DNA sequence: CGTCTATTTGAATGTACTCAAAAGCGGTGG
DNA sequence: CCACCGCTTTTGAGTACATTCAAATAGACG
C-alpha cells in the first residue's frame, strides 16, 4: 500500500523509519470508480492526492460549458488543486477519475503537523509546487508556439504510458483541440 | 524611492519601522534603458525584481527562434524567473526592459537573511509564488478556451494601463498571435 | 443483443497565418 | 530643425490548419 509513495518521496528527501511511519499515519486511503468525481469547483480543496493505482484528470469548465483538462495523473504522481489547497479559497478546478483509482490523501492540518515534526517535508512539498509551476509554464509556451500535431507528438513522447490508457477525447481536451482533429492527426501519424 | 515597495508589501503583511528599514537595507537599485536585457537564458536567476518605474517583459525563445512573452510587469509589480531563482538552475527565460526602467532587486542570500530576521516575509513571498502559479494556470485555460479576440479583450480589461504603453508586437506575442492578426483585431474593435 | 457513447470520416466554413507591400512613426545625424 | 533611415503597424490576397455539423462506424457495458 505505501511502498510506492515512500519510494516517490525518497527520490527527493531521505527519511528514517520513524519519519516514514509517522508520515503514513497521516494518510487516508480513498478508492474511486471510473468517472467518479473527487473534487468539485466551488469547494475548498482539503487534500493533496498521491495516486497508487489508476488515473485522475484535473479539469476546468469554461463559460461555454466546455471542459478543459489541465493535467492528468497516473500511478506515482501527485494531484490536487494546489491553488485552492494553499489559499483555502474555493476551487475553480474539478478532479475526476478516468479509471478505477486508489489514492492516498493528506489534508492541510496533517501537512502542517508533518512540517512541524519532520521539516524535511517542507522541502519535498516546495519541490512539488515548483514542479507544478514549471509544468504550467511549459504548457503556456507550447500551446502558443506549437501546432496541434506538434503538441500531440510532445505529449506522446513525454507521457507514452498515458497515451495508451486515455480515451481520445480526453487527450484532445488536454491538447486544446476537438476530438475530430485529434482523430485526424492520429491517422496521419500512423501512415509514417 | 522605497514608498511604493513598502506599500506593496503592506497590502499583505504588516511591518514595523525596524522591519522596513532592515528590508530596505537589503535592496539594490538598478536602472535600465529601453530594450536593455536584464537577464538571459542560461544564467541562473540571482534576483527578484520590484518595478519602481517602467516596464519589463519576461519572454522565452523557442526552437524556431521566435520570442514568446510570458509576462509583463509595470510599476508596483514583481518580476523575475521564479523557477530559476528558486531552484538555482539555468534560466529558460529572458527578461528585458520595454521602457526606461528603475528596479529594486533582492538576491537569494538577502532573502534568506530576511526570512531569518523577519519571518513574516516568508508569507509574503509564498503569496507571490502562489499568485504567479495561478496566473499561469489562468493563461493556460484562456489560451485553450478563447479565440484571439477574446483573449485580447480580457487583456485590455485586466491590464488597461499596459495596453496603452506596450507596442502592438509585444501584446501580440503575449497573446500568442502575429502582429498582423492583432492589428486586424484592433481595427475590428474600434468599429464598435 | 441492444443501447449508448466514442471515434472516424467527409464536406463546408472560419480563423489566423504567411508573404508582400505600403504607410506611419520615431530617433539620429547633418 | 529637418531629412532620412529603420522599425512598427496597417492592409491585402492567398493559404493552411482546425473547427463545425452531419452521418457512419466501432466499441463498451449492462
């Protein structure tokens, strides 16, 4: 249950066994079935989530009632509406399960306690935020400088595992194009 | 020289006179002429900048040698490549002056000292990072969900002061369109 | 097996782009 | 101070890419 998350963290900070068991004691387990919604626009994000198994999507619904996927997360990734979580203001983002998913959840008070007791974790979560920040910045640049098929190429290079699991319409939403366009791009792609 | 920055900070945290004078002692003043480059791709970002007067642009140069403006900053704003600054890794962004500009600069060691002596500032800079994060997120969503002229509308609503000062080509770069397209959008716009 | 949703394919449309050329504007040096 | 040069902005024409709408096909799930 907890090997994956401990391995994930150990890539950035070294923990003693005591640190590890304290950390684990703060986690809650949550299971979602396909299409279940984990968090909705308007609510304050209470948790950050680590994905043990499955796949989540974080998305936004615009004025025209269109969904736009901001981020996917699969096993060994973190997800959560960082902005709402950090500011404790109502979320503008929704999070839902793409597949049956098993999560480990940590809430804000638990995180504060963790920082008190094991300050190394401050570093870990700061790195998490920094990575989220740079990921967003890259997306801005790519969405402006690349054509749809270039964005698709980058996507499958970067996340080959996801491309196989995700329905086309979700990838299209992430890339900012229509499902029809992505279908055409893919068929072009196979010819080579 | 320092009224503006103190007022800026006081919107988020309350400082004593001693806090204020310590903070000011850590700042360096820097002046740039129009088009001067403040920071380049490849260098490690040493400073965060507060703009006392003038205007900066933060931009990225892609594989096709095209510039893409990520952010503008005018009086009473902060600028700087946060990612490079926080991680102390080489910057992917460039920063340059759009006009003659006067800056107050704080470097990383000074900031650490500040956190030690006046911990309230941790909160202030955390808020700065959070705002940068959400600003990026909004841009992603807008670049995907809005047409070029809708993005232009949002831009002038949000930053009316900038629209008047910035050359068209820079606004076009920020919006992710060609100068020709923005020129056409503007002429449409005036007809109403 | 049947229903519902996702994906593919086609045709017509629209939006923004490229390339080219003209007009406007600003700064510099004579 | 004015003339000139270079850069920015505008305008036009043709093109490319992605969209919309519609219909057909494929796939998933009960």
